[in-house]
């Protein structure tokens, strides 16, 4: 039987998550039950590529974001049916020395179901940004460029652990989605060697936290 993941988080925002949420002295513990992650299926495939840059200050020119984390999301909030069999854990890339990325074998969708999100840390400052929604035709290569900015506001941070052994889980993909807004904020992070993750620069509100880790169901 596969183990479950135990997520503990502490933040200055309200968080909604699928699972059982309890509070102890201001620290929430989220136990995520087993939910299968179906792989994408269907007709033709396409490719999404682009360049990711970041801006240190408002008046400065953008710089290439080297080794930025880029994720392709399916907008389950607006397109629940189209995104039902989409596993966004399969569509993550890291930018090269020029800030460029390529995400291949993306299922074609005529509806504007996809968004690209970028996450980058430089000198202990977090930069993030997301594209607008778009569709993708079969055999199409679509260019989606991002310019990441930093607005330090509030944050969510936590720790991913094995529920049975209580050991830290490193390399887990943590996804954050803002709820109940027209243009939701989305975030992507990876737990470190101590199982810790964080999201910063968030507006106060309601957020959904999802975790994917090899060998676990979430």
C-alpha cells in the first residue's frame, strides 16, 4: 500500500485544501488522502516554449531567469471537464542559461484551458508570474514568454513529510492556486532536502495547496 503525504504549513493567508485540516497553536496540518492522478490522453499533441525573464525593480530592464521553474497548468476552475484527465505534474520544465524552456507532448485543446506559470529565486528574493489562458492545436508550437516580478506581501510555508515514518520528503512538487477570483494567482514550488517549501508575495485570500511526490498518492 502506498504511503500518504503529511503536509504542515504556516502562513499569513487563509488556505483551503482537499483533505482534513486541523489547527494547533497557529500551525495547520493537512493530511492528503489517496486520489489517483490520471495521465493526459486524447488526440494530437503540441508544444509550448518561450523565454522567462525577471525584473529586479520597476524601472530596470528584464534579465533572463536562469534555472527558473516553469509549469503548465490546466485551468480546472474554469474548465473542469476539459482538465479532468490532465496531470500537470507531467508538464514542468527548467529554463536554460538563456532563460528559455520547452514543454512537449501537451494534449491539444481548442478551448483556452492552459496557463504557464514561472517561479524563480534570485538573491533570496522570489519572482513569479503567469500567462493568460490559451488553447493549443495539434502539432502547434506556441510561444509563451513570461516576465516575472516580485511583490513581497504575505507567504505560505510548510513541510512535506511521510505520514507513517515522519521523514521529510524532498523533491515533492507543491502547487498553489488562488480560489474565488477571476484571475487566480498560481504558484509552483519544490520541497528541499528537509521537505520544506514556501510561497511568498501573495495577496491575502483563499488558496488551494496540492502536492505530488514520486511513490505517493495525493
